[in-house]
């Protein structure tokens, strides 16, 4: 076994939690009130399958790519209880949640400490859902309300000072009172153990509109969950943005995000033979449309990364296309940072969804809420800026009624490489006809509109592109 790991380096007092819900109940913020931009990766098998050297490679790469949070499972889905970790240590003694194996958890400690040292928050799932109640999966079903409470208290105490968020659930339905009682006991145990230092949410099962939200597992008014998480799954035509909007409209108000969308290089609808595999454009489409529909952040995923597929693992789960080390540099992973830079270049905590910015009939052949023809829009609540994402670069019409300023500053933002084009400042008009650059299918762009009086910087990281490189883009004020 390697040397004894260092303990987590994030040492905040329990009454000053690493993250909390913002004052307007729509976002997460740090202890000092600054915005936390949740751009996460799904690394479900991180604690279970990787060595420390491998975990360091993964974490350093994701930190360098601009990710801010890593979602990982302590008791992982595929034999996470009965198969030991990379060092031969099982998570539990005798499959008993009340008897965690300290050797296994020292490895978890090390990974959490490394993540925190790199500025990454850990979204820690205490267990995958196949260990709770009668459900599908490898299991084993080991939890009762009593031992779930004990396990939760143990984890809460151990990671009281770490930079993390608790994520209950694990891709399973809460369809009977026994499961609900177990999850509640686990959540209450976590809160008792860490003194309420960390936020709590729930990772639901994907599927139809009803079950794919944490608000189905626990009613929105239930104080157990601090924010809502959705799993909108791995289909290409899923109305993820409408589901985000539905949770955004719930009362009492809670932040919401998509914690598991369509992964990059995933068999679309689990049907590679007929539907093929997803690509970076699919990833961007769900990322921007979810964010612009009201999500406070977003989780990326890669089909090879979540399972850390390697040659020794045979075929892998659902036919991954390659191995995890190479997949770290997939284009969709590198492009997540551009979305983060775009949102952080404008006032962050005042952003609201506003689909009425786009005149519906202005998108030819589009079906509202579905497919690649979707156009999504968001703006500052006081009208200082707006952003419009078009997934297919077809013409559309923007209504400027909700924006402020006698003059408007227009920009193109390229979500593929993070560059921008300054289109200039124009006198305000009620309607703007937009022809995105490079008109065609699967070519996406963001139009950024600022109140010119605000003098905002260039969107994103500030890297400009000559207008000739974006030939064909134009705006016409009506």
C-alpha cells in the first residue's frame, strides 16, 4: 500500500461551509458570496478503479481544462462493494455499511485531498442506488434505515472539513417508502456527522419527465435537499431544457442543474447500431440549452471516463469506443471551459432564462423544445445583457424589449473554440434579424447582446477572431 495519504487540505469551519445557496435561491456561491460555477465531470468509478497515480493524472487534466467539480461514488455501481479497489481493499467489512474499511477510505481521503488542492470540489455519492431497496443492478442490497444513518454519520465526520457536496441517489427510483426512509436516514446521518457543513442533493434515475428529477424522490418543499438535480439521460432528442425549466418554476425556489446528460461518445439511446454515438456538438447543445433554460451549472460526461475503461477491462459497459487516458482530451471536454468563461464574463448571479427573447416563428422548420433546431436564450434580470444559443445556425429573430440601453453591443461567441467577433455598437431597435455565421446544420453559435453603456469586456476569455473567419454571420436591425 502507498504511504499514508494526507488529509483533505480544505480546512473550513463547519459554520462556514465551502458552498451555499445564493440569496436569490437560484445559484451556488462560496462562503464569501462569490459565484460558484458548477462545471462538473462524471467520474463515477474514480475511488474504486484508479490508483493514486492514475487519479492524479485524471484530476490534473480536469483542473487544467477548467472543470470545478468531480462527481464520484464511494460504493460504486459495478461490484463496488464485493470487488476491492486498485490496492485490494474492500470498502466495507462484511458488506456492512456500519463497518467501513479504513484502508479503502484512506484512498478516498487521498483523492479528495488532491482534488481540493487543485481547486476542485468533490460531488460525493455515498453509494450507488443499487445498494438500496429492491431494484436492478449488481447490489448487493445492504442498507437499512439504521445502518444508513450510521454510515452517513461516519462519512459526515470524516469529510467534515473537505470541499465537497453530498449527492444522494445514484440512478435509481425512489418508488416505495422503504427506499425513501433509507435515503432520508443516510442524508440525516450526513448532516449530523458534518454539522450541516455541506449541501445535499439527489441524483435521480433518468427517463421520463416525472422520475428524472430529485424533486420526484423528495418533494420540493422537503428541506433535505438544498438544490435539485436532474438526470436527463442519453437520448439525442430528450427535452432537457424543458425539464430544467419545469424544475426552475417549482416552489419553493431551488437551484437546478442537469447532473447526467448525454455523454460524449455514448451510444445514443443505448442503441449504437441504429443511432450511432454522440459527439461534441451533442454535448454542447445540451450544455448551452440547459444553462440558458435556467440551470445554475452543468455536468459533462464521457462514456469512457465515467467507467475508466482500460484494456484489462475487456469490452467495457455499453461498448466504449476507447480507453480513458486518451478520452481525457476529447473535444467536448476541452470545450466546457468556454461555456464557463462566457458566463463568468458577465454578471453571474442575476442571469435568468428568457425564451421570449427569440420570436418563435422566426426559426424555420423548428419544433419548439426538441432537436437540433432549438434556440435558447438567457439574460440579465435587469436587462444589462442577453445571450442566444443556436444549435444549428439557422436564421432567427430577437426581441430586444427586455434589454436596457439606447445602444446595444453585439458579439458572436464560438462555443467550439471560445473565440469572439466584435460586431459593433448599434442604436437600439425592437427587433434584430440574426443570421449566424457558417449557416448550416450542427454549427452552433452564441449571440451576445450587451447594453453598450455597461462597457462589458469581450465575452468568454477575450480571444478575438477576425470577422472574415466567421464569414456569413450578420445582424439586421428592424
